[in-house]
């Protein structure tokens, strides 16, 4: 079971918690960056949260 993470929605300037998220990896400046991505409640966009590499590797499907 995935842990519940706290996200911040920049557009509505509000915090929310979600247990339904996925891990995304992006390469920036030659390094891999890991993010948890969740859909914002009552909105069509997503919120991204930076996570550590160890956390991302544990929760990658």
C-alpha cells in the first residue's frame, strides 16, 4: 500500500493529501530527478512533489 503524501497545488495555493500517486523520473542537468505526481482534487491538473531516489525506487512498479 502506498503511503499518503502531502502535495501543494500552486494554482489554487492549497495543500492536499493523496495516496493515489505515481512516480515520474526526469533528467535535468545530467542528473535524474524523481517526483511523485498526483491529480489535484476537483481540478484537471496535477501536482508534482520531489522525492528521494530511495523512496522512488521502493515505490516504482
